[in-house]
C-alpha cells in the first residue's frame, strides 16, 4: 500500500524542519496495521467526512487520521471518504468542537483540556504529575474509568469514541535554562510568561510555579513567541518539533509535568446521518486509529527531542530530585482542584497508576 504521509514526512524533514539535509529526515515510524474486517458492499450512501486538526501534517495525529480515512474508504468501497484539514486551518480546538455542535464540521481530535467545557471531569488529565509513566497513562486511558468519561458527552451534540496520545508536556522558553521552579519564577528577575491552554487547571499549575500564565489559542503561539509577547510554552516534543518552535525557543526542559490525551470525536448531526453499519465502522476505525496514533507518538517522542537538540535547542533533562521539586511546588493544585474535579475520580486513577507501577 502507498502511504502518502511518508512522502510528506520526508519532504518536511528535509526542508521545513531544518533546511539542512544533515538532519535525519524522518523518524523510523511503524507502518499502519493491515486493514482488516468485513467490507460493506451495499450502497448505504456516500459521505465525505471533514476532519479538522490543530497539528501539522508531520504529526502522529495527522498520520493516524489518514489511516482512519484509509480504513473507511477500503471497507466501504470508497463510499466513505475523509478530508483532513491540519494546522488549525478551521480554528482552534474549542472552535472546532463548537463546529461539531452546529454540524458545520464532521470530526475533530482535540486535547482533553478544552473539552472540559463539555465534560468537566476531563480536567483530571490536567492535574500535574498524575500519570508518571506512559505505561500507567495507557492503562488509565484503557480503563473503564476513563472510557466512562467519554460517555458523558452524550447530549452535548458530540460523540466521543476513543483516546489518542497528545503526550507528556515539556517546557520551552527563550529566556533561560529551567532546572527548578525558581528558574520559572525568576526570583530576582521576572517570572516567565508562559502560554497555556485555555484551561483553569493549567493556569493554576503555572501560577503555583511562579510563572505568568497566558491562555492562548495554539495557532497564535508561534507568532506570539516570535514577537516576544510570551517567553515560552509547553507541549510534547513532537508538537514542539512539527510546529517549528525551536526556531523561536532556545531552551527546553524535560519536565513531563502533564500527560495530555486527545479525543477523537464526531458531530452528532453527522453521526445521525450515517447508516448504523457505517456508525459501527466509524467506531472500529476510530479505535484502530487511536491505537496506531499512540504507537506513533511513542516512537516519535524521543526522536523529536533529539532532533530539537540537533537544531540548536538546549534541553535540560531533569533528574528525580529536580522533578520532585516541581511536584512539591504544584501540590496546591491538587488541594484546589481535587474537590472540584472529584476526589473519588482522582483516587480511582491514582489506584490504577499504583497497580500498574507495582506490576
């Protein structure tokens, strides 16, 4: 099978991301799994599904969404097709979710953070250092506890199918290396102005660390950093690389302070137009794409960090004691938000983490 995303990665790796063939052009990413399952030969109508994404064509999210489209097309003999609009072309996460409600967009895959507008309990994923390892994070995402949160979209005009991985968020800035909370707060100098997602728990994290948090839509971040409106931002290494943030950020710190999932979702209006057989296929394809995206994100993460270093970003890898200092500094976030999110929910997730870590 021909995978057009591989050509995109190769071209982008050689030009957009660095303008130097000395850099490794592409990560060694796994091919998508074979497409399996019964083909729907009956003509149940033809639909083109428009999917809006915030990230670039080189991101694991985009690649897995192309795979989602391949599954639908192959198993409906081309009657279900997918058009993907990356790079926030159609708006930011919040705007695209609103478009799902009105039916002006069919699908999007936002972070859980802006989705708290619809399901407040999803704010549990914004709590700092809740998911210390990727294995623990995946165990949580696959649990009945997390899957039950997706059911809470019922009645919002949105159907939520599965979790993808956004990944561990890391801090970058253009001012100074960050090895401790004191470096964020600045002590005798001003605290860093850090772009955050438009989410109150995220704001609380950076306020606890002494930063000046500035909520901002993702599509505005590069220009804001380029113009000096903000000092830095926090995102997974893959997003930092594919968004070219290394061009305007000198310093990175491997803080791993929050693990953020994505959610693949569809407009209920689109869903209701689909034949039940198509609906079941969309669910299957969404789950397959989510599993593939998590695999890609895992493969991409360390490679992206290494590529950022090759492109000149000075990255500080924090040791256990340094991470512990950040954990201590953000404990007030749990005291503030635990009761609002639901202490039972937080405890259930912490128990899943503990069980995974002890296996």
